[in-house]
């Protein structure tokens, strides 16, 4: 996203400017998260319990990721390392707010 920041910002702001009635935000989010939805469909086909419809879950994940990236990318944003962001978001998406179960030794 850093390499294409002007394009990413323009797409995000264009969807917002079009307004919620245009459906542009959902259409873009659905297209951009197709690969996530495909993975979730695969899990559901294998009887993995999901918290909801794969398209909605993928869109929720994508919305969170896109908004976070939009907020973190500009100069002067919070100073988190890429590794910290990736690890935190991965843990959140895999384990939710309850966090990963940690085995005590």
C-alpha cells in the first residue's frame, strides 16, 4: 500500500464521497476481499465453524484492514513497526478479542 498510497487514498476517498447510497463502498470492499471470501468458503466447505456468512466476514476483515492501513500509512502517523501491526492484526483475526490461548509452563 505504501508504494501506491496516492491511488489507495483516492479510491478510499472516492468511495466515501460517493455516499452510502451509491453502493460503491460495498462493491469495492466485496471485490477487494474476494480472496478472503474464497478462503472462508473453503473453510466452510470443510465444516469449519465460522461466525457468519463468508462474504460478510471477509468484508468486515477487509474494512478493518483498509481503515487501519489508511490511518497508519501517512507520514506523521503512529509509530508501529510493520511486524507489530501484522502480528497484532493476525492475532486479532485468528483469535478475536479473547486473544490466543497461551499455555503456561
